C-alpha cells in the first residue's frame, strides 16, 4: 500500500490566509499565546506543512487587560543583556505591563514559536493592540 505525503504549495498557502481576532480581556497570557502561536503557524489546518508558511493573520486586542495566574505580576522578570560587561537589564512584569503591555503578549507568542527564519516570517502577521480599536476590523473573520 503506497502512501503519499501532502506538501502544501507556498503560493497556495499565502492565498488561503484568513484573519482571526482574539480578545485578550480576562484571558490568561499563556493560554492566549498558545492559541495565537497555533493560528500563526497554521497547525489547525488540515493542509499544515511544518516547513511551509501556511499560517493566518492574528489580531490581539485588549492586551492591557490580560490576566496572570499565581504571583507572576510580582515574581516574573524579563531579562535582556547587551553583550557588554554590566549590560544586564532586568524588567519586572508589572513595570513592563505599565510601559507597554503589547510587548508582554509579543514575547509570550514569540517564545512559543520555533527559533528559525520561518517563525520570524510568521510573527510579522501578529498584530497586537492595547485597546479595543484596531484598523483590521474590515479584514477579519471572528475566530
């Protein structure tokens, strides 16, 4: 019995892209990020091919109203290093939410994608907004 592997053509995958809207109000950050990462990669589609960019556009609104479980608001930190001696920057989650809540959602989704060139292409299709309003309202279908 011969079996054939289906490989989704990249041009066809780009033509079949759709828009999904995720309202982050009251949602836990990790669960929201996994849903967004799955949609960005296209893993919910029957035509999913892991090395083809077959994911959809994702619009996340109300990023400033995302929830955190446990004591993460006080205990979680973001670490960045410039590469120079003494170049470490540690930012608490609470301060990052006050500064730019969109970056918290972006980092959560980015870290759930694979670390390769394809993921960087997929991350471009993620649109994050702190409030309800966004310019993509006429393009999307509710997810």
